[in-house]
C-alpha cells in the first residue's frame, strides 16, 4: 500500500512511466535501483545517507516511521508513515495476557512510533529500530528459553522472522507472499 501511494505521487508529476533497473533489496534498510541512468534509494535515513551523504536541511520526523528517497548525492523527500491500530487491539492483547501469554512488539520503526503503537494496548515488551535479523534473533532467544513463538506481521520485510517462528500469522492487508506461507491470515 505504501509503494502504491508513492507511485501515485510520482505519476502525478509529468505522468510519464519510469522503469527501474539494477534493483537490489536490502532487508531492513531499503531498495536501490537505477532510473534513467541515475541511482536511487528509498528506505531508512541511514541507508539513504550512504548514497546521498549526510542529511542537510531535511529533519528526520520523530513520531512516525520515516522513509527517505534519495538520488545520487541528493536528498529528494521523506515520507512519514503512521500506524492505525484496530479498535480491538487492546482487547486482543488483554485476552492473550489473561491466557498467560507474553506479548512482545518488535519493529523496524522508530522508538517514538513503536511507543505510540504499544501504549494503546499496553504491550510492555518492546524493541524498536530492529532489522529483520535482530527480530529473528530475538525470537530464537525466546525459543531457547522454552517459549513457543507466534509471529504476526504484514510480510513487508519480515522474511527472516517467520523462518524461525513456530506459528505464523499474516495480516489480511499485508503482502500476498506472507499470506501464502503463513499458518493463519
């Protein structure tokens, strides 16, 4: 959904389609490719800074998840993405706790974004700014301590996490690939 929204913004310019080549995915960081002989990156500020240099006049947002767009040494834009919790999220978390389950929130999002999301349902175990490998390692530590680990996510960049989870749950609006490999949607 985020990619489609960004594409609509790009098409609103001159309406001409753009084709990216030499695409490479960097899990937990972003995507890089070449458009009209110029290298672009979209992803985290740290990842994009590797191509564009230090952030100059663009201040990284603090409340939401930030995605930056750069081109060969030039900062073009950043997008602040917000999360909307389902109305029954707090009820679900409370029910899981009542059943004796520990609920953890691991995310690649900023600490402010994770705190905001976790504050509503009252999740106490938080980890923000975690790349997919850190999320996978976190799950492995829980399993090593004897826990049965169930993961849920949109499948956007979660590939290493389900590889080690005991139960996989994909969100209904998430990536189609996650929905085909997970145990529940």
